[in-house]
């Protein structure tokens, strides 16, 4: 009897995994505030994040072969009820987001203690989980309006998280305010776009939207909805030239916040863009309107070159990596614009690889900030000798960012070149390689400062604490591991690309 009961409970939990993915961090966030004890805030946050990671792994294992999990909230069948839907595309993103959050939290413990006063640290962990809740909700939901709700949950918590950097630099307040303004404009455009789609179709369920839009490609209302959603999500993604909020937000936010946001927030926004572009509007609409060719090609190329050139001339490592992120977003958009399975695979793999690469790099920056007091290059001179473990891991992240063979960054860029050549766009392939060479310049500059420069201060700088080194090295090892173990990311990305390119047929219940 006891065995049967345990089996029933296990089956019940398995059925509810999609909602538990979002619900666990959502409930834990106010619980941390309610308990109000700083010493309990971190264990609660870490437990919630780790549980979400385990759930994400279970969901990915269920759908990686091409399956789909549909969860009906309250038992109400879609399109009347709200549906949570997990397939290979969003399960891959869930795995990335929860994995990064689970590694950032141990790293954050020391970093947060040094960059924030004690009275705000409990609030930090609560807001961190709220941000995680929003990102997971955006990724999991199959209801268009719910996407907006969860976007706002993650955005509102992010504004406060960035502002907490004001205890070290008051410019964090300005950065948070600018992000608030830009984020609000983006959210407004997005919800106006949803309004146009609702006006044209009378539904907000994504599968139902896709089905009803399929016969209205010439509708001005549908096209207006597409334009508003594209601009709104473009602001969230930080598509060039809608990126103006990102450099300051990454530069002045606390190190742990920057690490988490750089590795997850823009990646989730890109996923939302992919979901709407391919699953709601469908490839046929894109081919008919040539929307991606007109918009994504020029802005992706501008981002790849302009942002990389700007990164070369930065004197602050955080700011340099922020501009580098804008350039890397350009590669993802270029993969999407190619409208092929290989191109979409390249975009999805680069989304994942850039997440782990930037996590490693920003973790390294946080360690430098802790020990040297800043992220300006002048603070980093000669730290390769005094902080060898931190510097070695940071350099591994740097070579992955370039796309050196044997690192995670190489696979996605190689696929992108391959996708361009498949369609006969050999000048585009040359431009991809040329822009990657720009990354060599700013990464080499970092290596030169760490290993070939003389320290400006006589103060002996200690190595980063073990609680920061372990997550940093796990991310650095991941940059190497996924450079060789390509079957994992290739398999997940192929299934995700096929799910997205199937359009509405991949979303039918």
C-alpha cells in the first residue's frame, strides 16, 4: 500500500512539473521576505533554484526526442484556459536559465556580502528568485498575455537588482532608471502588438493564434501586431540600435546580478522572439513579408561590427563585455534571419554557448572586483600572477567568446558560417569570420593586461575565495566540455529548430 501511494505521488509530481518549475521560486521569494533572516535567505534561494534545475533536466529529458508536454492550468482546456507548454525549444532554455541561477547563487554569497549592505541582502535573494520566476514563466507559458505578465515580473525585479549596485557606484541608479524607461517602452509596444493580434483573431493562446493568423497574412492588423511585437521584444533583446540600456545596466549592477542577467535575460527574450516569429506568425508569413531579411540582416551585421569595435576601446572590463554581448546577439539574429534549419540551430546553440561563456567571464570580473576593488583595466594589471586560478578561467571564457576550435563558441559560429554557405551567401560567411577576429583584439587586450602588465599597486591581491572559484571553473570547464561534447547541444538544438520551423503544426494540441 505504501509503495502504491509513493508511486501515485511520484506520478502526480511528474504530471505537474511544468507548473512546479515556475511555482517553486515564486513561492520561495515572498517566504524569504516573510522569514526575514539573512542567514536563511541564501539556503532557501539555493534550494528553490536547484529544485527548478532538477525539474528543467527532467523536462528536457522528456521532450528532447521531439515530444511535447501540455499542462492545463486548473484543468481548463486551451484555448479557453491558460496552458503551459514544454517542447525541445523552451526546455533547452529552461535548462540554461536554471543551471546558471543555481551556479550564480553560491558565487553570489561572497560577492553580495562585499558589494551590498547587510540590510538589503535578504531582499536581494527574494528579488533574484522573482526574476528567475519571471524568466521561467516567460519560457514555459503558451499564453501570449501571460508572456507579458511574466516579462514584467522579471523586469520589475531586475530594475531593483541593478539599482542595488548604487552602494558602490551611484550611476547604478541612473542605469536602472534608463532600463526602466526602455523596458517600459518595450513592454508597451509588445502589449499593443498583442492587442492587434487579439483584435484580428479573438484569442491569446499561441497555438490558437497561429491557427487563426494563417489565413490573414495580408491583414494590416496582423502586420501591425507583428511590427509592434518585433520592436517591443527588440528592446528586451537589446537588438542594435535598441541596445542603449544594456551597457550601463551591466556595468553598474552588482557583479552577481550582471552575471545572471548577461547569461539568461537576453537569451529568454530571444527565445520569446523566436517563439512568436516562427510558431505564432510562422515561416510562411516571414517568407511572404521578407520581414527578417529587411530588418534582421542589416541590424545583425551592424551589431557584429559596431559593438565589437566599441568593445575594443573600452577601459572597463564589464563595459567591454557588455558591448561584446550586443555583438553576440547579432550572431543569433543572423542565424534566425537565414530562415533555415542550420541557421536556426546555429542561433539556438549560440544562445546556449554565449550564456555559459558570459557567465564564466562575468564571474571572473566579480572576483577581480572583490579583490582589487574595481573592473577598470588599471585595477587588473598583473592579476594573472596574483590571481592565477581566476585569470585562467577568465581566459578560457575569452577564447570561447572568440570561437577558438575546441571551445563552445566555435561550434555555433562554425554552424553559422555553414548555414550562410548552404544558401550561397559566401560574403556573409566572410563577414562572420571577420567580425570574430575583432573579438581577438579585445580578448588579447585583456590577456595582455592580466599577464604582461605590471601591477599599479604594491598591495598584495589574494586569490578569489573557493565559493567563487568553483562556480567560475564549472562554467570555464563547460566552455571546453560543450566544445567537444557537441552531441548534447546539437541534438537539443536540432529538435528545437525543427519544433520552431514546423510553425503552428508543432503547437497543436
